C-alpha cells in the first residue's frame, strides 16, 4: 500500500478495544492514524488540529451518531466510510447514501479493501 496518497486516517470509534485494534491494523498497513476519537466533539477537534486524508467512522457513538462528522468531512472533500456492529440503523440518506459500510467484526482483509476504497475515493 506504499503508493497510497492517504497519509493520516481518522478513526472514530466509541468502543475502546475496537478502536485500538482498528488503529493497530491500519498502522500495520503503513498508515498514520489520528485518534481513535470516541465522540463527535473529539473527532471534530482532531480534524481541526490535524491534516486528515480519510476517515473511518463508527455509525453509533453511544448517545450520538457520526452524522455531524460525516457532514464536515463531506464538506471538506475528505473521503470516509462507515462501520457498524448493528444489523440495521436509521440512516440519514443525505449523509450515509453511497458511502461504504463495513460490518463489525472487521478483519484485516476488510481493512485492506476499505483502505483501497478510500484511496480510490481521494
């Protein structure tokens, strides 16, 4: 994956262990990781303070969802995809439409494909 134009990948995940594993997996592929952020507020602060190339957003962040982060990324032309552990969720068609969605548990081959998808979207 050394030809990727992606540099810093934002991870937004409220489950600590899932976030740590995702961070380790993405770093093992040669990317730098920003986060994981466990809330909308934290994610937006990380975006403001870092140069983000792409993002992986958990749909549900406890008592909130990642739609505000997705809207900010979309407005900034930063590619992103969603992950979820839920079979179904109420989605905002404007925010979630046409975005790649990975289902948990996410294995390394899934992450490799996700990073290829994000790289092609950049």
